[in-house]
């Protein structure tokens, strides 16, 4: 049996669609709504009954303080060990993302898996093109003010990462002990985004963004350094894909990934913008 955690989330939901026609898959969520779903709550160890599960796809726990995320991931790995799970696949962060404020929990979890009794596979996902649509959308005047400088992001369509994950969990033995870097093949900068949208690129400052998203009614305090740190890493040229030794995404998909600009433009109408 395969268990996919986070099945009600954006990435997990896409993986669930990829595996929906299999009868050996259950989908973990905090609030199950069907017989194919099982209650899985990383914050409630009593819900982590993994008996009968052979392969777990652990979707990373998302935004949270590092101590919270580490505790969540530890609970899942420990539960998998206790239940005799054979293989755990983890969605991590691309190797060029070590400068990001949210990298620590991912790297800790990778180390924890290597120390575990489990077979494991690490999927080091690049940042989503859909996330780029959130942090670098044109404003009402057709201006992109996101502080990206001259940097570029090797963004990747979330659906491609979901397909890659589904392929790995469907044949885990072929991927045991492997760490895959999965980033986009056509890095995008602010000028590229503006050109695609018929907009103007006029990057603002990190200070302006910090003030806007950190104002009352804005983002939770935890997420402010996450967003500004991401802008900084892009501007500094750390996320353009050149820091990744081998991009395994085309290999796992058996095709070229969807152009990031396509996923970016499609997502613009569906996600809220963060930049002022």
C-alpha cells in the first residue's frame, strides 16, 4: 500500500490525481472525506498509524517554525520505522536553496532519513512557478515591482513535480537511496515575466516589500523573512539552476518539463499577489 500525505494540499492533491486509478493507494489528510482517505495529522502522533503501508510519500510540512516542522517530520519518520514501512519518499528543497530561510528543516529531514532504518528517496523540488506568480505578479498598472534585480529563478510547474513524485512512489525500488534535483529548465527573471505579460519590470526594494507584507493584516511574522529571503536569493543568482549538478526532472518525466512561463501565466488569475 502507498500512503500520500498532504493529499488536500496543492502538491499532494496533484499527486493524488496522478494515482487516483490505483487501488493500492490511500490519501492522508487532516479531515478525511472518503474511504480512500485516512486521517493523517503531523501534529497528532496518534493519527500516524502506518500499519499495512509499504511506501509513504511524505509531503513536507510547509510553513512553520523550524522546531515545529522538525517535530512533525520526526513523528512521521518514527511512525514509519515503528510500523515497518519499507520506503519513504520525501519532498525536499532543491540543493541550490540552502540560502533560503526555510532550508534547514529540509536538510535536517534528509539527514534523519539517512540515519533511519527505512529505504528512502529524496525529491529536491525547485520553487514553483505558481509561487513566482504570487511574489512577482504585475500590479493594476501593469508593472512588476518584485525585487528580483537581474536574478532569475529556475521555477518549475507544480504539476510536473507531482507527476515525478507519483512515478517514484509507483516504483520505489528503482529509486532507493537516490536524491533527485528537480528544477525548471528555463529560468525566469523579472524582464521575462514582464515581456510575457505585456507589462513593465520596475523592481522595487526589499524594504518596501518587507513593510508591505509585514504591515497589520499582512502575512504572519514567520513568513516575512521567508519571502524577503527568497527575493534575496533570486537577486543574488542562487536559484537560477546553475547551482544544481544534474537536473533529474526530464529523466523522471520522460519528457521536457512544462515551460515555467506557461505555469506562471496560468497561475496569475488564481493566486493572490504579495508585492506592493
